């Protein structure tokens, strides 16, 4: 298998910086052992104007069989299929094995890490990537459908079965050339595209697909896969059509898409809406009033260990940290990007040790139970539920109220009846494009009462923002309190420890 990566440069920004970014010196020919053979990195050309790095993977067919999905008879149990494990296109055609080699040999480059040239690692580069033989189940059209939405110019030339006999037609292989101009993609982004899409085009994983492949897919696909028009094809093929894994991946990607779309920040939307109702005085933004209401409820509950579920960019976590009564604060979000922003907002890397011990940011999906969330005094779902499809709400309800079961749960959500008070919000439109629904006061109360009854909570309701006599407040808040009377704040975790 063979792949080349080329870039161009100038004397001020030489193309040979590619060697720093890949962590492989252009003057050396290097070899690396992999699970399936040996990967070689060489530089056919290296000048200030143009630099090319080549990755050559020599596959050991015996190692492939020994470390693969099984031994003996091949697919379907046919004796002849056993021979196909040793005689096949794996040494020559780019596949999931080449993707594994990319990850192993260029791991730092894929993460965008370069201590020698950190500014170059973060800069988009002009890139050309060539793969002489690429299996493409779906043909050149699918190749373009996968790469073009990511900013690549694609040249996928079908390889004939035999050039001497054109009447035999085309093979399932293409010669692939990918170009991207400067200003679009970093080297790390380009490598992550290849890592995911090479095995997708081959449509065959050559190693066991375990549940952690979902995490690998989401890490490599961060920032582009959630919104990709061929997301279903990518997840199906990358995860070898294992239904449970593809379902989990798509559900998590949908939550990521909603979270990233919401990175325009609900607070900014609320601020913009508040400006429309500006009077002679500067109004208090609705997002600030919402956090004030949540903090008041948390203080009244006596909670000291708090979960911020769907913490986004960490605004509420930041406020909680200011109050020493909160001894443990955990922010949970499905979006790594949002958590990165939250970490910067909180200045976690410069925070004092004692304060840092009080806060944790962790990635997680609220559609799944998570034992890490058990034993806390309170949980907050601020402007979260409306971002889920209605049919996914029962999963969130059980994960929070049935499994985690904090003593207090606070839920805020927009009051759709209030939308008519904003003149610039078109009739029938939600406040945010990614809201799956917005409830009336009656609908929200009916949902909250059902959840409380099902899971053993009492619930009461509070307005957030100025309450209009006709349409109610702009935001509605439900405060759930668990009914087991012996529970007191801070005791749940102690009970778990004693039980253990």
C-alpha cells in the first residue's frame, strides 16, 4: 500500500516544515513495526518550494490472518476462502490497514501536535494526497460524495481490469488524487479524514470491530462527521455494519451536531432577544436571569455536589465555582469542542490545585445511563431537553431520574407561548434552529408531572424572567425533589461507599 502527502511553500514558510508536522525527518528513511507488517516513511522530494512524504505499508499476510477476525475457513465456510486470506489485494490496495498505519506512524500529526512548529500545526496548508490504488465500493461517485463536502477537490480515476482488454470494463479500484488549497484544512484534519474514509471506501475492516471503535470514529470525526451528508454510509461501513454500534454512533453524532450548532451560544441568542425589549435601562440578559434562578434553587436545596448536564461552554460551572458551598462540580457534555471551550473559559490549566479539585469536565451522552453520575445532590438540565427528539426523551429521563437519581433536578426550557412577544421572531419559528420542540406551559407541566410520578419525585414550577399576564414567562423552570424522605444532601455518595 502506498500513499503520498505533498505541500508547497516559500522561503519564508518552507514546504519542508511538513517534516516537523509529521515528526519524520526528510533526510531519513524510517521504518515502523505495525500489527500487520512494516510501515516505511520516505521523502521523494524535499525543498522549500515542494515537499512530499510517502507512506509505504508492507503487509504480512500471515500476521494479518493470525491477528484478524479468525482462522481456518473463510467467509461463508467455503474451504477455498481460506486461501483468500493469504492471496488478496491487501498488500497493494489502500484499506483499513493503511488507516491503522496512518494513526500509528503519524499519531501526533493527527492530533495537531507539533512542539517544534506549533503555529504551523494550527495553520491550514495547501495539500495534495495521492493513493495509486484505492478500493472504492460505490465507485468514483461515492469517493467524491465523501471527500468533496470536506473541502477537497477530488480526482478519482477508475482502474481498468486490464488495460490490454478495455472491453472487460473497470475494476472496483480508483486512482485517487485529493487537492485542497491553502486556507481550508490543517494537516491534522486531512489525516483524520483519511483515517475514517479509507476503510469506509474499502467497506471491509480487517480486524475485530469492538465497541471502542465508536469512540475512535467520533474522535477522528470531530468537527466534520456530525454534519456530513453521507454520515449514515460512513458510520455503517466504518463500524462493519454492527447495528448496535452504528446506532450508538449516530445517536451520539446527533447530540454532537445539536451541541455544535448551539455553540452560537444560547446566551447570545437570549441577549439579542433581550435587546429588542430594551427600554431606557439596560436589560438583564435572559441567560443571566436563568442562571440566577438556578443558583437560587441550588442554594435552597442545600446541595454541595452538583452535576451540570449539557454544560456547553461552562457558564454555569463558572458561576458555581465562585461559591465555596459547592465542593464538587461536574460538567457533562457530548461535544468535545464545547468542553474545550469550557476548559478555556474556566482557565483549568492555570487554576489553583484546591480549586481544580472541585471541578471536573467530562464527555458523556445523556441518552445513556452512566454510573459516574450517581450519588450527586443535584443535577441541572438548563436549556437541554428541547434539543432532543421527542422519542429520545424517555432515554434521557431514565438516565437522569431513574439511574443517576440526584436528590434535586432542575430543568429549564423555553416557554413557546412567550415567543409572540418578540417581533423579530417569525410566527411558527422556534427560538433556535436546533430546537426539536418548544413546549407551552401546560405541555411542560404535563411532561414534568409524568416524569415525577414515574420516578418518585415531587415537582414544582417557577417562572424565569418577567411574567406576562397573558403568555407567562420567557423561560419555565421545574424543580424536582426526590421523595425518599431520609435522604439528605451529601449522603447519597456515603451510602454507596458503605454499600461497597
